[in-house]
């Protein structure tokens, strides 16, 4: 994952921050202040797991998760569309509807992952 900020694509609310806890938290405070308490709690839990496991993997997962969240929130229309799709997914009544919703959600997540420098399909 890149730690260099990406230039802001059209419609983005500022550049993608570096994937550090401090830069992601600052971006959240600007883009989605209601998410900061969750970020702080999950960060504390990830630090505790990292210490317990003597591994950086919990922190890497935490940073990837929140870099993706910030990448989505940087595009207000895209973030709003994702929320609508998530609601529709809960009420889809046919397999075709569910597939179409899942495909659109996938495209949004793929775009955000690319902006955040997260390799697709990567879990490491």
C-alpha cells in the first residue's frame, strides 16, 4: 500500500491521505467526524491485538480498512450511493437484483481500493 497521498480525482474532497493512523484520523475528522470514535476504539483494539500476537498484521488490517473507508468518503456522491445500495441489498427479492447490487458495490469498492493503494484481493 502506498503511503504517498494520491492527487484528488474529480469530485473528491481532497487527496487520499497516507495510510497512517494519524493521517487517516485527520481525514476522518474532516470527512466523517461521526466515525472518529469508532476509528479510535478500533485502533486501540488493533494495537492490543498486535501486541498480544506480536505481529503487525492487526494494524495493517486496521489501516487498510480505514484507508478504504476514507477513499469512499472522499467522494460524497459515491458514499451516498454505497449507503443506498447497502440498504437495497438487505431487501433484494430476486437473485438478479442481488447480483446487480453486489456488482455495483464491488465497482465502488474496487475504485476506492485503487485510490487507497490497496491491492485487489489482497489480505496481507
